[in-house]
C-alpha cells in the first residue's frame, strides 16, 4: 500500500461512506477505487462480448432457455435502449 496525502471533498467522502457502508475514510477511499476499477473491467468484458456475433438460432431447443427463443434478444435490447 502506498501512503499519500490528498485533499478530499468531505461531503463526497461522507456520502460515499454511507453508500458503501465502510467504517473508515481509508476503507471508503479504497473501496471506491476498487469498485471503479471493477466497473471499468466489466465494461471491457461487455465490450468484448459486444464485438462478437452470437448465433441464437434455434435457441429455444438448444440453449436450455426453458423454451425461450433468444433470436430477437439483441433487437429487443436495442429497441429498449432507444426508448
């Protein structure tokens, strides 16, 4: 761990501490940094999956979806994101 001195907005720190449920300022800052890094990694993973075409034809029979047809899933998501 690196030890450093930084100026921090106290209101934001208190708000983050309340949301995160962390017991100390140090724990709050570390958890906020960790959460941000994980979110960025998740975005990269989603971007990677988004760049790959997936053939969902016959998904109702072959993908164990409980009979749900996923063929229009991408179209439905795009439509929902526009609305």
